[in-house]
C-alpha cells in the first residue's frame, strides 16, 4: 500500500491520496477509497484480472479498478458497500461500461467472490488540465507501476492471471509472468471478453 500511496505525478490522479474537489461527495475521498480497496483485497483470490490503467469514470471515483460508482451502489462488489450513499456530486452516478461488463460477467460465472481486479499502471493518467479524461500511460509511467504490480503478485502467488487487453498482457510479460489473454470489454469487446473469460474458467 505504501508504494501505491507514493504514486502519481504530472497529469496523474492518485485516488488514494488526492481528493477530487470537483467530483467527490462529502462521504468520498482518499481515505474512503483506501478503505474500499482494502476491503476488495480481503480475500484469497483464485484469479486476478489486470487492466491497463485507472479511468476517470471508474477507479478515480471508486478506488477499485474496473469498478464504477454505479456498480458499488448496486451492491455488485463483494465485501464493499457504500450503504446506498453517493460517492460523487455528479447529477447521475458515474457509470463505466467496462466496469459494468466485468462485474456482470464475474457474477454470471459465479466467480465474483474470489476474483480481484487491478491495473498495470494503478493510478489515473489524464490529459493536461482535464482530470475527467483518460490517456494511455507513457513508458516512464508504465515503469513506475511495475513495483506496485510486482508487490501485488507476490501477495497473491497462487492466483491465475488474466490480462484484459494487450497493454496489460505486455506489462505482465515485462515482469516475467504469463497470463490468460482477454479482449478488453471496451470498444465493442464486451461479448468477446465475456466469452473468453467463460472459456478460461473451469
């Protein structure tokens, strides 16, 4: 967790140390996101789904990779609850299509309780002066995420790894790990993601 807390930099939002004054409700902020992430990780996972980086509609608000405000409020995330309270001051709860697809698939396959979600670059890279935007982390940023990724993999050595998208697959190769490749659910990939995970789960 210490490595995670130290991360960030120019045009990068760290959900677990920074408050989004334009978005966070009085009940949301760094400490709340830390608590939710720790609750999410309180299991002995059979599998880890790894994405590329945190996004502004998901982890930026919720503190958990591939997890939106709407998904948490719907009670879809095991061990994590906001007791029906809003995480943001946005007129409508933040909803990320990829998060919805991932959690819907995990529940459909009955593997939500023993699966954890992570990102190769755990923080949220955004466009300059646009904190509610996404961008691909650059090479230096990706390298900065490697110690955090390695720490997570050491903590859960027996979990089967799934790379959600090519960037995640490459990041795992960079640390000498092989993963089951999955199509990223964005950009029309929801069905292929679902079918790929279904085929890979015993």
